[in-house]
C-alpha cells in the first residue's frame, strides 16, 4: 500500500498498534490464499484489539480503545424512516458461557496451544488468534473478552440506518 500510495496509510495509528506488539513474540501467520490488504489487516489486528478502517484512500488500523468523549449525537434527522429497532437483555442468557478459550500458535512449531480464562471455566467460548505466538497476549485477550462479557450484563441495543452519518470503526 505504501509503495502504491505513500499518503494512503495512517502511520501514527499503525505505530500505536505496533507498540502493543513490542512486548510479545510478534505476529506469525502464513496467508495461504490471495486476500486483500483490508482482509489481511483484519486478521493481523484481531490479537491486539485493532480494526482496519478504510476512509477514501486512507488505510488505518486504530486500536479499539474507549474514548473519553462522545463520538456523535444521533437524532431523528439522521435516521432513515422505519429503520429503527430496539432491544434489551438483562441478566444471563440460556446456554451462557462461563469463560473464554483462546487458541494461539506455538512459536516453535505449527501446533495450536490454548489458554482459558477464568481457569476453572467448564463451558468456555472458543476462538483462535491467527498469527498470535505469545501465551501472555492470548491470555490478555481472554481476560479482555471476559471482562467485556462480565460488565455487559444489562445491554440495551438499537439498530437504525443512518442517512449520511459515518463514524470511525475503531471508536466506541
């Protein structure tokens, strides 16, 4: 991307994400099939909670961090007619999980290793961090997912289609 369009990469956001990799073994993954740069960045960013963002010609990989301010205000003028839905979920759901089991790559081989958080979970949700070769990074991801689930016991959601309002994917 930098060779084709040197101004088309958000280097400050990439450097922030790269700093998160400094204390790990890095990223080790072989893409078997042809893919787009955007799809590759989705795979690469997953282990460090970053999501690719493409806006016009700018390609970025901002980390998914909580922001200390509102990103936008939603009003009826920005919603398409008849596109609003609302839902609420209070308390646990049937078939609820009690932890997370994260797979990561053995840095010295091709086997997949696992971490579980909380360690005594009986029915954890399984996921894999493609390219992650660090046990601590996988454990931090499991703790992050568990903390998000643990803190989201009361969820109010609404879905609507915006008429011309676009927000940044990495913002929440």
